[in-house]
C-alpha cells in the first residue's frame, strides 16, 4: 500500500470512528507532537486510548481533507476538523512520517 493510501485509510477510519482499523495503520512506537515541539504522546496504546476518548466525547467528529502533498517518505494533509455540527471547525496540517508501511510520527500545526 502506498504512503498516500495509508494516510487516506487512517483518515477514512478516523471519520468512521473505526478505532480497530485506525490503529492498524500506525507503528507501535507512534510519536505525536506539535510541529517543532516535544512529543506529547508516544506509543500505540496511548494513541488508541486518546482516540477512544475523542470518539466517545465527539461522536460526530470528522475531518475534511482540503489538500494533500506527498514528498518522499512524508505525507502532509491540510484538514478542516469538525467536532460536532454546532462547533466551530478548526484547521490543522498533519505531517505524517513513516517507518516501513506504517505511520511512525505525526507532527501537527493547528490554526
């Protein structure tokens, strides 16, 4: 599967709140951080737990892809995130780095 397909797969699973499929696309050592910041989450168990809580708190949560760039081992998505129909959406850039065919790191830029 291409890196772009992996990122699209995780976006599709995120939007479906399909946690089981979502976590299969991430490396066991997944690291999450804000761009140029220290990691704020490490490990697949912690990532699964974070999204389990997110999906429970925001059952209508979804992300809309605005644009995607693929450069070598990196995929960058510009997304608009909707927590609920009444909430004000916000935008993020998610920078996905890979180890093998799984996402190993995500750096976020939030607006």
